[in-house]
């Protein structure tokens, strides 16, 4: 039995080792149950559907049921969602200042 | 928090306890340990122990010190009351001040042995934690907990708006000090990596995405790396939150101990004196 060749994840790509249950109607690669989605009268893989949604906006409407699908979450997020980048002070919170982080922040009994 | 829990456990087992805390924390201690005799102490200036405390200590069978076996400002120097230390990770564990304080202890208990921060012959116990998840069910929410930290609060204002725009259930907790008890279990808590928060979340099996904050003695970075999850950038933190919300996964178990276990160790030491 062939293995699924889809690598799409919710956030990160990873190899899928599940057994294939069919082939994508668009790219023809073998896909498993988890990576197949109904596409009109056929089945398509996650990668192909994402491409369709991204390149042809009308698919976003016709495939609106995918809005609740974790694999397509980011493809239905509001376009303005990314307009508010974090600032310098926010990034500083993630700086790794090494072993002395806070050593000069002396607060006596209150600062432990 | 830790001493209030231990004092309560000791009191319930018939040990006479007086809990000394900074005056500013007295209300909190009364809330956490209502059955325990507690006294608020004005933090000493310099290394002089307040007279009333010194007098009280002279008649005590033992002095249990939390975190600072030498006293926060060296105020325990010269105190002859048998000393028992409850220790957690200290960045300055190699300094002579800490070492001298530890040497003055009749016995000490490392409450963060997994962090391998202390190279000394002491007893060891898993970190102590209360139960903070009282609700039976998880509500799938993301709790942003800034603990009164202004910088974290500003980050969480933005992060909260972005998560909310994605349709994720977000809750904010800003207050510092009051006990962290959840009416329902959040799926994820984002916050600092102090001792209590870190191990209480670990004990409850709630995902802890940590943003270590600077502290003069406590090494939140070391603790966060060992027990929670840390991130190099806010975007990475955001992705992890979304991932956990969309695809829940159980948090790996972390061993913790109860306050009663600490009380048992202390009673054992008291009986040996």
C-alpha cells in the first residue's frame, strides 16, 4: 500500500506516514484520510486547496466550509490581522540576557 | 505563598508556627493561611534584624527560612536558633554569602532539584505546588497573566487583540499577589516563570508558555527552559498558542510535591533536634 505524500501541517510541514486512501484530483499524489478534502465531486489535497484559495479568491467563498478546518485557519484570517507588528519593547521581552538576567534589579525583601 | 502553605500544613499537624512576612504581604498571608499566626515585619534596613523578631527567635525551637538561608540582607548573621532551609533555585548559589547561610543550616531541602542549581549535600524534594485548577472542565481558553508587570501587560494588550481577532477565547489576569485559582481550566497560560506559577501550572497539566522576567536572585530563564516552553520572538509564541488551541495536546507530566510533604520533612528535622 502506498503512503501519503502530503507534507502540509497546520503550522509546519512534516512528512506523513499514514497509508494513502486515494489520490488528489489536482496533483494526483497519494493522500491519506487526514489530508484529503472534498472538492466539488472529487477529493483534493490540502496543499492544492490552499493554493486555489490563495490564488483564486472566489474559491474562498465556494470553499467557505474550510474556515473551521484547522489546516485552513490562516487562509481565512482577516487581511488586516497582520497590520499591527510588535514593537521594540515587546521584542526585548524575548531577549535572552544570559545568566545575569535581573541580577542588578535589586529589590531587597520585596524583589525576590 | 510557599511558606503560607507549609505553615498551614504544619499547623494542621499540631506544630506551633509563627509566620514572619514583609508587612506588605500580610493581607495575602491572612488570605492564604487563615489559621496561621502571622506577623508582618518591616524589612530591615542594612543587616539588623528587627528587635521584636530577634526576641521571638530566641525562644523558638527552630527557624525555617525560605530561599535565603543567610537572610535577604544578611540579617540572620549571629542568630543561633537552629535553622532549617527550604531552598529554590538561586542564581547566586555559588556566592560565599549564600554558602555561609547554607552552612549555618542544620538541614536544608532543595525544592527544585531538577534544575541542578545547587552543588551541596542537602535533602531533595520535587517542587511544591497547590492545586489551581478547581473547575472540572477545560474551557479551551488562553489566559494572559502579566502579574502586574507593565511590560508584559503592554505585550499582552497586543497579543490579546490579535488572538481575539482570530476568534480564540482570551482571558487577561493582571493582578499580582492574590492566589491563582481558575474557575475553569484554561488550555494555555502565558506569563512569567516564577516558582509558584510555573509549578502550579505543571501540577495542573496546563500548558505554560513562559516569558521569563528579570529578578535579582531568581533565575526564571533556567526554570522556564526546564519546565515550561520559551520562545525567541512574540510571533513564535503566537504560533504556539494558535497551534495548541487548534490541535490540543496533553502537557507532559511534571513531578510536584505537596506542602504536606514539606511539613513531614520539617517535623522529621524538628524531632531530630
